[in-house]
């Protein structure tokens, strides 16, 4: 485990070794560092030193490093690699990661690389699945047993086969046509009497997903049943691959980031140090959309320009009526979006959720509407202004509650991600409706307001 | 694996069995259901049927069910349980979960229950750690080996000890005073020659955390190094417990929920079907705070009431200047908060982040400021109004960029969670500054505006 300042020190040391052509010392140093830290080290090196680091790595070492680098840097390295070396390196990567790399190459090139790979048979089937599906994150690396083996035979087989650690948490019992019959926990294999058969210790009630299952759904299942891997089985019961807990951890964290960014209208692929140009391209479209709506709001206000000319004080409470309801709506939308993501609520619960949020909206509306009404009345010495402002806030709180539930649920029903601009959409609607209700009521009561 | 409609069917079947006093059939049925699904089933039963279900469970079964129920329901069941049965059930739970239950009892009562527990020695040390720390989520259930054992001896020991599955991914090599000397992967134990010693196959370069480490930091380390468990070691190198991947998955998903809710000013403990009263209590405080700020905004507008009386059209673009910048600020704040949560950026990167966001803010400000300026000019046939509105939006975009970076980073520096109302704080500031800049500029150019 290495801290940020350690990494800087290591980067300096490695740069010195490379400058002094101390190749052996540099190789030894790199070998002592965890690939996750090597990735940070790579990040901290000058471009020409990066080349030096890559040149020192074996195919195995390079495969490990690539698995820990972020996608942009990985692509950049892969672009420049000779195609023959690339095949050798991909053979040494987890095959789900190798498939990800191949999917980002031009198809003709990917085919050429695949032709040189010894793991082509495992990787090829992974290429047909969507990135966001269970098939897209599964690996073909699993250990298959037969139910008639004894525990001793299975252990002997494992000693010969030497599976990777991630592959070994569960062992899969297949029949002669690869149908999944049972699962053996590695712990159970170790603890069992050597003479018992696999048949006796395997679990038959298997929790699995299909290749087309959404990866978020797969993550929820693994989390719910506290598993360390999940078999992916096609509709005929044939084992296609497995999804391991470390991949699920990445999925959960990516999906949470996506939801937060979507709520705020930020590009899903952005991070804090994305190049400026990329950040501009990702944020502008949504802000433009927002601007169009804001003009709709402006048009509503224009309708009532005559009213505003007569009672300029109306402008004072306009942003508050829109904003307070907008924030209440974001509270509702956030809870609905996150609860749907966690699988705690579905579109079928619409009426139950809506009636709760209406009740809540009515309570919030009564409290804040009354407060605003009294304060506006006393501040501007105008009881009608207080009445109009307070009633508008109450009504707009109900608009916010409705929109906060309906917008994400409608997006889900239409097949979109419910987080897609749900928060923002809500704000736009409460702005528009807030202006309309408030200035509309003011126009009705204009005589009393001026009194 | 069971779907939502399966659960409803199962609940109906179980209700019937309980009504008919078919105890054996009911016991058999429950035994065939995964505890995660039993928890859903419990949720779907009428209150009196729930009692029936609980009565049918063994101490083991009840321990499993309690581990899968949500906290409210767990507390409710525990309140009503005789203290002697509670000790028996807690003995059968993971000891980190048992510690969580005990921590929620009144201290005197917890001590009485502990006195009756056979696992008191494992659970007691867990009680002193904060819930949000590594110590608060670790379990004492781990398998300890000695380095002089052979692989064969270790396997024999495992057969006698029969550890839980979660405990068995890694085995920990301790010296006679419990100092952690190495870690053995279960897979490596199985694959190794039976006559080699543990010393030869153990990993000495151990990735660990201290009991006081924040649980979010522990989660990041486990994710970064793709581990399935993480040892918790005190400052003297003595093993205190382990954190397993399934607990980390829960932490990641809870922390992501917390950040989303905090950004929106929603209570961290709320979910979509929280009781109405609880939801009211959780949402009102923050909305009240927001209302106070909105009055500050109203006070700013009041300062310029004279200007608004002269040019009522000014009110039209007021919400847009505040809102468009507010949304840009939320984009920035969301990216900064999430990047800090994922450990991709720290307070030390302040200047680098700030300069990027300023550049971005200037670009957004130029694009949208120019667009607003031209549209306002043509729409209201007033070039000065266009100039004032456009320039105000440009300036407010810079305010938004500054606030979007500074607010979460300052909160982190002060020791608060950076997500705490970061998004909302930003909106408040852009509202206030937007009104001030826009109406201030309008007052300066009032003669030309009226022209």
C-alpha cells in the first residue's frame, strides 16, 4: 500500500534509475510495486520516462499494468503497440478486460489481433455482449468440475490447473454438454472429507443471471445474496461465464457516479481533470437545453409585464416561490431515483409514492406558504401580497412533489435512465409553474395589491 | 433467486399454512427460502403473521433473517425478544452485526446480554469502534495459522475449525503475540504441495488498515487492490479483525446514497417509504435554511425596487441569470464531490481544479452571456438591457465556478463531508450574487435602460 507522496518519491527514484540506465535496478524496483500503484507511478512520470517504464515490463507485467490504468491511458498505449505484442499481452489479461480492449479497436484490426491470441476461444464469445450487460462484464475464466469426482480428485485437478485467485472462489459443476448442475464453494471443498464426491457437497439451488441481464441488476443480486461471484447462464442452462465481486464493486461505483452526474446534467464520462475542451463539449449541450427552458420562463414573465409594472414588489418573491419548490422537488426526485437504482421501488409503486409525496408536499407547502405569507404581508405592509405569495408557494410545492415522482418514473417507463436530468427537469417545471401561478394570481388580485 | 411476484405468492402461501396451523409444512417452506428473500417475505406479511414466522425460526434461522432485515425492523424485533434468547441469537450472527445490535441497546442492557453470550470475547472489542470506521465494520471471525505449519496441517486445521465462507478467503499468519506476519490466499493453500510450509506460500507485503481508518477509505483500498478481505491491524501490528468484500459493497452503496442525499439536502437515513412524519422531520430543516437564504435574496431585490419600478422588463431575465449559473455551479460541485469521494482529487489540488473550472466558467459565460445579450436586446428592443443581462450572466458563471470548487473543498478541509448541501449552497450563492450583479449593473445604466 502506497500513499500519494510515496508515489511521487518512487517516480523520482525511477526517473533517476532510467536516466542512469540502471536497467536491472529499475526492473527490480518495478517488480516490488503493486500494479495498482504502478498505474499511479506511470501517471506521475514524464512522457519519455513512461516509455522507459513500459519497455522494462514483461508481457505479464504490462497486462497487469493495463488492467489498472484508466481507459484513456490504456487506449493510448495500445494504439502504439505492435499488433503481435498486443496479442501476447491480451492473452495475459483477464479475458473480460481483453474483450473490452478489442471492442475499442477497429473491427478489422481486432480480428487480426484475435487471430494471434491463444485465448481467442475464451475471448471471442465475450465480444458479442453489450458493455452494460452481465455478458459484457463476465469472464470465461472459471473452474469446471464433474459431479462424480471425489474431493481429492478435484483438489488434484486444481493443483494442475492453477486457476487465478478471482476464478477460484466457486467451482462450477457441469454435465457433458456444459449445463450448470451445481456450485461448490472453495471453502467447502477444503473442509470436506477427501473421499466424498462433488455431488454430495455441491449446492444445486443456484443463483444466476442471463448474459442479457443489466449489469446493475447483476450487481444488486450479488449484493443481496452476499456472493463472491455470479454464474452467467443462457436460457438453456449452459454456463457462459462468471462475474466476480471485484467487477461488481466497480459497477456499483460507476453506476452511482453515473446517477449523480445525470441528475446534475454532467457528462457521464467526465472527471475532475478531463481536458478543458472535453468538459466544455460535455457540459454545454445540457446548459443550452436549460437556457431554452429559461427563455420559456422568461416568456411567462413577459405575459405579466403589465402586472409587474403596476406592482414592482412582486419581483421580490418571484425567485423564492420558484426556488423553494424547485429544491423540494429535487429532494423528492433524488429519493425516487436512488430508491429505483437500489431496487427498493419500481414503476408499479407509482400511486403509493405519489400519495406520500403529495401529503409531504401539502405539509411543506402549508408550513412555508404560511411563513412566506406572513413575512411578505408584514414586510411590504400588503396583506394581499402575502396571500398571493403564500398561496403560490403552497401550489408550487404540490407541483414539485408531482414532478419529483412522475419525471423519474416516466423516464424509467420509457426505457431511459430515471436519473437523466431528473433533478433539473424538476427545477425547470417549478420555475415555469411558479411564475405562472404567482403572476397569474397577482393579475387576478391586481386591484387589491395596488390598494 | 426470487422475484417480487414470487414473494407475494409465497407470503400468501405462508399465511394459509399459518392459518391452518400446518407448522411442519411452514417450517419446511421457510427453510427452502434464502434469508435475503425471507426478509422480503417478512415485509409482505401482516403483523400477526410476522409473529408466526418468527416463532417458526430456530436461533440460527432468526440470526440469518436479522442480518438481512433493514435496521428499523431489526430493532423492532429485538426490542420484543427475551434477553436470554437475544444472547443466543447474537452468538449466531456475524460478530460485526452482533456488535451493531448491541450498540443500539441501552448500555446496561447490552452488558446484561453480553454476559450471556459465548462469543462475548470476540464481540466486546468491536463495541469500542465508531460505526463509520474500519473498526466499526470489521469482524473478529478470521482463521489464524502459524508459519511453521505445513500446508497439510493447515488443511487439517481448517477441516476441524470449519470457518464461515466469508472468513475463509484469506488465512492470517500470526506470531505468538498475534502480530500479523503474512497472509495466505485460500486458493494458494489448495494449489500448493501438501508438504510445503505456510512460511513458503504466505505473502509478506500486506495491505492493511488501522481500526480508526474511515470505512470509505478502507473501501477504496479494497477496491483499488481488488481484494476480497482487508486485515485491520493496530499501530503495533496486532491483527484486530478483518473487513470482508460483502461489507465493503454495502459501504460503497451506502456512501454513494449519502453523497447524493447530502447534495440535495435530504436526510441520510430516509428512503422512499419512510413514514411521513419522519420524512417531514428530515426535509423541513434544510428547506427552512434554504428559505432564510431566499429571504436574503429577496432583501437584495428590495434594495433595487426603485430600479425595477422604472424598468419592469428587468424582472424577466432575473431568474435566468441566477438559474443558469446555479445549474453550472451544480455541475462543477457534483464533479468535485464525486471525485473527492473516489479519491481522485484532494484539497491539495485546489488551484489546479479552480483554474480549470474558471476557464470553463469563462467559456460557458461567453457563450451563454452573448446568447442572452443578443436575444434580450432583440426581444425587448433594448441594447442596454441586452448588455446588462449578458454581462451579468458572464460574471455569475465565474461566481458559480468558484463556489462549485471552493464550497466542497472548504467543507472537506473543515472536516465535514464535502457533499453536505454543496449543490444547494452553490445555488444560494449564485442567486444572491446574480441579483446583486444584474440589478446593480441595471441601476448604474438606468438612464440608458429607460431610453
